[in-house]
C-alpha cells in the first residue's frame, strides 16, 4: 500500500504540465517569460523540455497554497474575491500577452490583483529585507496591464510554516515600456532564430536561474540545433 500511495503521488506530479507550457507560440508570451534568462526562455520555446521532478513538486506545493488562500480570503469578511484563476489575452504592438492571474479581489472599495508566490526562502529574505523580487514585480505589472487594474499585491508565503509578506505594486508606465522592449527583443530572437545571451550566467545576481535549468548542456555549447 505505501508504495502504491507514493507511486500515485509521484506519477501525478510527473505527468503534470506547467500551465503555460501547453501553448508555447512565438508572438504569444506569458508574464513569466519576460523577466527570466532570455536564453532559457528561448530554449523553452524551441524545445519545451519538462521541468525536473524536484521543480514540479514545488509547483504542485504552490497550487496547494493557492487553494488554501482561496479559503482564507473567503473566510475573511473584509476581502471579497471577485475572480480566481482568470486567464486573459491582450495584445499590443504585434505582441500578445496571455496569462492566468491568481485572484482579483476588492477591499476598502479598491480592486486589486493578488499574485501568490510560494517560496522556501521567505523568512531569511525578510530578515535581509530582500523578499520582494524584481522578476515578480515585472510579472505582476504585466497582469496589471492585461486586466487594467493598476494596483497589485505580491503575497509571499513560505511553504514550510506559512509565514507571509505582502508588497503593493503600482502600475508604472515607464517600467511597462521597458517590459515591452524586452519582450520585443525576445520575440526577435525567436522569429529570427538567433540565440540570446546567457543572462543567467553572465549576471552574478541571476546565477540562481542556472541551478535547475533544463537546458544547461545546450547553453554550455551555445547549441542552436534544438530538435528533440
Ligand atoms: S544555464 Fe543559465 S544561462 Fe544557460 S540558459 Fe539556463 S538559465 Fe540561462
């Protein structure tokens, strides 16, 4: 029985596809494509390799936290959940963004987007004052534009003990224009089939991105022939 139980969980996780991986179409970008190592995202479009099981486990744990937060919001009379897990598309300048926003809520007469980030590092990062991450700000700002809701909150939750931290992110036109420029660059690399720089390796603040990268071998060899 114990092996059957464990096997069921492992095979469920193994067979789960990350939500934006089913539709990797050039010209159509998920908010999470934009801030990460551009070369990795390029390989993701060209190869679309699955994440390792360790990463998938964390993603599934994140889904559990999302469901739990839904219950938390609904049990608290001060916050009204207007919508959950809403998928939307919006185009601009020949690019299309497509993504699923965690929650749209209303409190104190104000509508806001809530993006939940489940982590394993929250407490240590709160101590250093580094829990708010730029790559998450980028993602949530795209959601603000897509849903036309200028106020968003990044709600970080530690998977180990449900410690939380919360940050308000207001839509910023200049920052969004930078996001559009970066997306245009990614789009050009994909349509012209040119390999982007290995940003994860080149910038020491981004080295963490290489840790679980499924394309490290291709990246090391600057590989362009990517048919699997
Ligand atoms: S190994 Fe690092 S630099 Fe190379 S594609 Fe992956 S994340 Fe980017």
